[in-house]
C-alpha cells in the first residue's frame, strides 16, 4: 500500500481480528484455572512471546520460503486470502474454525504440564495459527524493510494487548460476559472475512498480470 498509516492500520486490525485477544481470554482462563497466579503469569508471557517469535520468523523469511518452494506471490495471496476469509466466516457464524483452534488432543496433551499449555494450545494454534501466519506473510510479501517493520510493529502491539488481556483474564471475562464476547467475535469475523477477500482480489489481479 502507498499510505504507510493505512497499511499499518489494516495490518493491526487484521492481527487483532484473527488473534482475537478478547475472545481467547476465556480459553486462557479455563486452561490455567488450576494453577496459581505466578504460574498463570509465566504461561501468559511464554505463550505470547512464542507466538510473536513464530509469526515474526515467517513474516521476515516469507520471501525465502516462496523461493525454496517455488511459490509465486499472487498464488500465496490467493491461498492466504481464502484461508483468512474461511477463518473469518467461521467466526462470523459463531463456530470455531478447525484451522485456528485447539483440538481435544491438544487439551489432553497440555494437561501434563502447566507450562506446556503456553506452547500447545495457546501459542500454537490459538495465537500463531495458520491464519495468523498467512496474514503476516501476506502483508510482508514484498519483503521491503518498511513493510516488514510495520508488520512486526503491528504484531508487537497486538501481542502486548493479548498479554494484558490474559493477565487480566478473570476480570475481563466477568465484566464482559459470554454474550458480549460472542458479539465481538462475530464482528472480528466480519472484518477478517473482508480482509481475506481483499487479499484474494489482489492475488487474482496479480495472477492475471503475470499471465
């Protein structure tokens, strides 16, 4: 995008919608219900930090990944746009997208150790799921330094918001209630679906120009 502020705002909204700190807070509270406050803090920090690291690596190395697998930028934008729009559609319907939510096996595996919860399911796939990774790679696809800085900067802001939500999880859940969280999730789903379609359109236009 030509306007850096618009580009940054779009990335920020996309990350906020797909990482959805408010809707994921009740999940964090439920997963850490049996541990003390000190351990909850460690789990929150570790999960957010790990998610930030994973997504940043894919954002920075996106172009190299394309080259290794022979992937064209329009093709990735089409696939990524479809994936992001699908996640948004499921959120809009009030369903949990299978590509961006923990399975029962994830919950069982994470019960062995409190800190393991930070890795699975919180960091993967809740925060740094395929949709989030595709979003980061799509917005940093041209691999210019200003572009990557904006992506990483927006990601850092959302990760900070997510950490605050996790640390204040019980208060937020009590204050908002389940109905408000569901409304916010559907709103974020609509925004995410629109962003996904926009990426899809840009990808199709790019593919037409190549041919």
